[in-house]
C-alpha cells in the first residue's frame, strides 16, 4: 500500500486549512483527534460511507491538519497540532474553542 | 433596489465563516475591510470582473462577515467585526494575524 502524502509545514496554506475546517464532518474529526493520541478511520467515520470519509481525510491531510499512517490493515490518524500551531499560531486553539453546534 | 440580506449573529455558523475565509480573494477583502471604516465594491474588487466579485461578497454577507449597504449607485461594505467577535471570540483576530501569503 502506498504511504499517504503529507505536506511539510512550509507548504501549508492558510486558505487550505480554513477550507478543511469549514465542513462539519471534517471539523468533528479534528475535534475528536484533538482529544486523543490517535484514531483509526473506523473510529472517526461516525458510521458514514467509506468513500465520503476518505475524501474528507484527504482534504485534512492535504491541508496539513491530519497525518495518516498505515498500520497493518488499519489507518491511524493523528492531528498535526505542533505543525499547524507552529505555522498558524493560535488558529486551531481558537477554532476548537468555539462551541461545536450553532 | 432591494436591500441586501444579512444574518443576525445568532444565525452565524462557524463552518460558514471558515468557508468564507477560505478563499484568497475573500480573505483579501476581509483584510482590507479590517483596516478601513468601509469601502465600496469598486475599491475592493482588485480589478476583477463584477460577476466574480459579487459572488464573493454574497458569501461574505451570508456568513455574517460583511455588511453591504446601498448608497446611491454605490455599495458600501463594512466588516461586521463586533458581531463576529461576539459570536466567535478571537477567530477573526487570529486569522487576520496570519501572514497574508504563503
């Protein structure tokens, strides 16, 4: 299986991070990952179809928010908190501090 | 001319605000408006076609970020800073504090 591609912090783009965070499902995944060391896609998909969730994980990876590693047949996801905080100080904290629902 | 519609702060949605900020042109408009009392669409369009810019202003209005008022033949835009800050504390400040370009 091919390893997933992840941008380096100097390749992060503010607009891409904001876009990745602008969807309820992706925001929920990020909120979840902020509270754990790591989680598999299965633990994060909320019972949604794999194709839908795969797309969301790709958007999160491409923005630099999430790191995915293949561990056997599972995919382990972690939040790239230090990388994002280093590049966009305060951004993730402020987004995560907002109440989850309107 | 019909007055523009603007959501009330309790209608603001975090994801919608993040989406509105996730585009370079819209982010540029917000950055500009953060530094002035108000600006016409013409002052903010950067020479782009009216149809393109109109869409971006609508996204910004629908998110609650921008207020547009018709003043004669001009449209005067202001940033709804107090409304956004009241609803999503710290969010706009942290986004505006990030360097504009990658």
